[in-house]
C-alpha cells in the first residue's frame, strides 16, 4: 500500500533504523473496552453508543497513553513513537493500522514499551509478536509500562488470561488465539529470538 510506504519514508527522514522507542497502546480496545462492554449494550452504529465509546474507552486510553509517553520522552534520549498521534486515515481498517505499526516496529524500534492492558488488544498483541522477532540476530528490548522486561512467556500468559476473561463476553478472541499459536509454531513462520 502506497500510503504505508509514504508514512514509513517520512519516519525514515527523522529516525535512524532500529533506534526509536515504540509505545504499544490499546487505543480502541484494551481493558477499558472489556470492562465497558460488560456493562452496556454495544452498537457503534448508534450515535449515542459511539459517543459513549469515545468517552469511556477511546479518550481515556489516549489520555493514559499521553501521560506515559510524556514520561517516556523525559526518560529516553531516543525518539519515542506515539501511535495515538496518527489520526484516522480515510478508508483504512484495523488491519491497515496493524500492518503499519508492525512495519514501524520492525524498521525503527530498538525498544517497545507495552502499556498496561495491551493483552486485550489485537493490535498490541500483534505488536508483541513483532517486537519479539529477531533483527539481524539481535533482540529488541520489550518492556511493560513500568519499564520492566516483558518476556515471551509473560506476554503469552497475559494474552491467555485475557482470552479466558473475554470468553464469556461478545468480544472476539480469535486473533489473540492466533498470536499465541504463532509463538508456539516453529521458527519457519515466526523468527523469535531465544530467551537469554
């Protein structure tokens, strides 16, 4: 997709490959969506539901992310990439954003920080998978919101817990299950660095 290549080229004009901190943020989902859906009837096509979704999920997720990202920018000398800063692109679906941010992590990140509740998000779970892939035989630093290491085993455990918790809800878990299966497969489909 030309738009994605253009966005990557723009980033490449200011960021050296594998030198940035990427922040994985549940924007439209995460723990807040799971909690909210347990308490309401959900129909995003209805203007009132959409307004409530923005107020209860989207805006608090972005506000929390902004607080964390602001703090990270004080702690890191590297560029900190904020996916919440990219506004909606007309005609894009979730797969487009997931693909873009996966490419950004592959090309530009040396560190990926996962904001609390990431394991409930398809996009963040995919980013966790991408973050643990090898880059020229080297690992990216993968950290949680408290800047502690987030290993593959810890991440898979969090995703599996999210799947179990979401099971009784109407939130689909197939994509989260696919991410867990990808980690279980051989390195022929996912090249994951060995734990040290």
